[in-house]
C-alpha cells in the first residue's frame, strides 16, 4: 500500500510539473509580442530624450501611440555605418544590437545612426552607447549638432546602479551637463571626461562626475569614448562632405 501511495505521489507530481511548465511556456509565448513592443517603445523613448523630445509623455493617453508618433515625426532618417565611416546597406538600424556588434572584429561592426529634425529645422545625429557601470550594464544615446562635434543632448540609463550614487547618471540634472560640450579638440577625438571633483566650467570636454559614484562615472566616460571612436571616420567624412557642399 505504501509503495502504491509513493507511486501515486510521484505520478501526480510529475503530471503537475508538466502542466505548469506547459502553462508557463504558453504564457511566455503569448506575452512575447507585448514584451517586444515595450522594449521597442522604451528604445524609441530613450532616443527621443537625447534630443529633448517626448516631454508630454506623462499626459499621453497611450504611451506606445504617443512615443511612436513622436518618433516618426522627429526621426527623419535611420542608417547604419561601419567603422570606416561608410554607409552599410541591407541592415535595419533599429534591430542592431551593440552587444553583438562589439563582440565582432572592428571591421565587421555595424553602428546605427538616427537623424533627427527638430521644430526649428536643425538636424541632430543620435548615436547609441553601451558600456558597464559598477554593478551591471549602462547604456544611452548622445546627440550631436550637424558640426559632428558639439553635443546637443544625452540620455543615460542603467540596470542596477546604486540609488543616490551611480544611478544618478539617469537623472536629467546630470545629463544636462553634456549639452554644449565638444568631442573633438581640433582634429583629435577626445570624447568627454567625467571629472571626479568637478570639471572646470571653461573645459569644453569635461563634466562633473557623480558624487560617490566613481566607478560608474569611469564606466560612463569609457562607454562614451569607446562608442564615439567607432563613429570617428563617419564624423570626419560627413563633415568633409558638408564643407564641400557649402563651397
């Protein structure tokens, strides 16, 4: 009798495990389109934030509809370039995963560029960023004026940085420091330094580091520098072409 009882318990448990696993798999499959839509909307939102858009999100009736409409109005071109500064055809910029690209040899990397046109008619170039902070990944977008040098705006996010310390990179007050900074010093791409103790106001290439978030600040600085270096030849070629058109 005891043996039969144990067999019953074993069979019952096995059936329940199979049923629960099937239900979880079904739920995961059913929810995947919604999860993907959320990821796409958040990505569009981060891109828009780098040029100061999507400011009316809090009052929007539908986040997905509002962000999608704003993105389609502001982003007038999406392209992919390689590290030689040449355009790459046949690749959807929005689907490019920087983590995957950075694992490839430099010559094979695809780098997205989003071109925004603002209400005043000015053109901004938005570039994705990916790096590592103290506890995990950090990422964001940085936008440049059409001189391919002056920062128009920046948007940063993180997965698990410490609240009140490294997590401050996601705050607008920190991000606003980047506006007007320059990534070139003459013909040399120097990027932007995140200075512990504070950058001099006259420094066109430096911003204040996060107080108490030294490692995150260093990670952010490295992220910006390494990612921008991938676009260096694109900046140089685009600026040369722009000058030729003006002549």
